[in-house]
């Protein structure tokens, strides 16, 4: 559940509580108003009766009936109420009731029950009549239950309608306001998603709301620091790679010039000793002859070591010829088990250092992995080098390997490829082919 819906639910809940409290207050106020009016009527009748008694005793006039109910009609104003006078002996009773009645029940049954439960709709006000320290009787003002219930229901309907419309309007306005206030959050989440996908050059806009502005500024500063750190790491990795290549080149040259020359000299001396021994000491000739296979093996080991340290073909022949020679050697080695193909597009022979040797190493490692693990019938290497555009390298096969196999367990070979690509500022993507097998897609910028 998103934040807007949660806030809206809370607003509706609070509004419902406010509506319930307001409804209860309206009913309470209606009941208190009826009681207040009944009390006011009883007090008015009491004053009127005291005034009548005063006139009767001051004039000694007892011709008028007591109490005079005709005077009450000017006082009674509470709809549905009844006024009764009960003498002490209860022999004299006068009553006057408001003829207002409820012809039809307009309120629900549940409302009538609740109103009767919480409030006394048949409330009665009693006032004792005294004059000259003598009690004459009591005045009773009684409320009509149906009239008071109808009155409370009408008041409730009026206030509920207003409150419901007001609350509904407030909910809509609050929802729109929250939606507008949370728009920066959507932009922030979208920006963070881009940053998570490696787009660290993404920047969040500066928002007008202070809290969102501080958040976006902090995220932008974090992205800048991460981008600077990654760029620094790439530069260090590239520098380390260049140093490593220079060191490999130096070691390869020293091994070739020193160790290789020594082995060549040993072969020459061995051949001379063998010739002399064959003429003067035939018994030694057989033992001298065993030296030559050892030196040949050492030359083979040295040649393989030199190739691993620095592919001489890349320096001497160029990247195109080196890749063609590499693919040809894998075809000869596979004995028709796997068909290796190479496609070169664009000017791939004029790439700046250290791209050629690293591309060669990447292709070499990928073909080694295909031969070891893919069990493929076909493997294809595509190198695209359009002018003034990024370099695209794709190595695909139709074997049994999938990208899921590399999600949790990355081998040393693939890890080395990732490190090379990252150091060159490129991106690597593993794609499972629809027809089976795996495609390694690499994009490397031309300018480092």
C-alpha cells in the first residue's frame, strides 16, 4: 500500500471519528436545547402564576380561575410539550399541550433506539408554586418523545449533510495536495533506480520544498562522490593494467632475448658436442642426443609463457590477424567438434592502446570458456568498430551454458573479463540465447 492511500485512509478514519463526535454533539445539543426550553417554559409559567396570585390577593379578587391556562398559550413555545398544574390535594388540575404531533415516523428505528438509550426524550421539568410561604401545587412541563426524536433526527440530517460534503471535499483536496507533495518522491525513486543501474551521471532536480530539496541535494552529492570514486577506480585499474602490460612486455622481451638465446646456444653447443662425440666417443653420442628433446621442450614452454605474458601476434601482426590466427588455432584444436567463426567490422586494426591486447585477451578467455564448459557446436566472435563510436564485441555459442549459472558463482575467467571491461570503462552483459547457449555482449568506449 503506497503512502498516499495510507494517508487517505487515516484522513478518512479521522474524519469518521470527527463525524461521529459531531453527530453526538448535535444530538446532545438538541437534547440540552429542549431541556433548556422546557425549563424556561416552566420558569415562565411559575412567574405568570405568581403574578396571578399577587393580583388575586392584592385586589381580593377570586373570580378568575386559578391557574388561568388561557395565559399559558402566550408562553408555551416548545413544540410537542405539555404543561400541567397539579394542586397539593390533586383535586385541581389544569393542563395545556402543544397540538404539534408527528404524523409519520421519518427516522430509522435504530436511531430512535439509540437516541432513547443515550438521551431522555421524555424529560420532565417540575416547579413547585409558593406564594406567601404557602404551597399551591406544582407545574410539570413534559417533552413529547416522538417530537423530540424527530427534531433530533432533522437536526442530525442537516448537520450530517454539511459535514459529509465538507469532509468529502477536504479528503479530495488533501489527496490532491498529498499527491502533489509526493511527486518529488517519485522523481527521487526514479533517479535512484537509474543510479542503481549504473547511471551515476543522473541528477535530481532542486525542489521547492525544503525537506525534498535537502534530500535531493544529499543524493546528488552522494552520486557525485560515487561517480568520482568509480572514475578514480577505473583510472587506477587502467593505470595498473598498463603497468601490468608494460611489465609483461619487459619480462617477455627479457625471456625471449636472454633465456631464448641461451636455449638456442645450448642447442647449438649440443649439436656440436654430438658431432664430436659421434666421431671420437660413440658411447657418449647417445647420451648427448637426449639433451636436444629437453631443450626443445623448454623452448615450447618458453613460447607458451611468452604468449601468455604478451601476445606477440598483436604487436607484430595487429589485432585483426591475431584474432584470425586465434580462431584458426581453435578450429584446428577442436577437430570439428566446435566450429569457430570470426566477423570483423570497421577499422579494428587502428584501435588505441591498450585496447587491442585487452580485446584479444577477452576473446581468448571467452573461447577458452566455450571450449571447457559450453559443449557447443558453433561459436561466433563479432567485433564492430565503427568510426567515432563505441566498440562492440559479442561472443556467442549454442551450447548448454546460461546466464543464470553465472549469477551466484562467477569463475575466475569471467571475473577477469569483467575486471578488464570495467577498467576500460565498458559494460558487460550476459544474455541467454533463445535457441540455447550464451552471448557475452561487451561495449567499450573508443577513447579512454
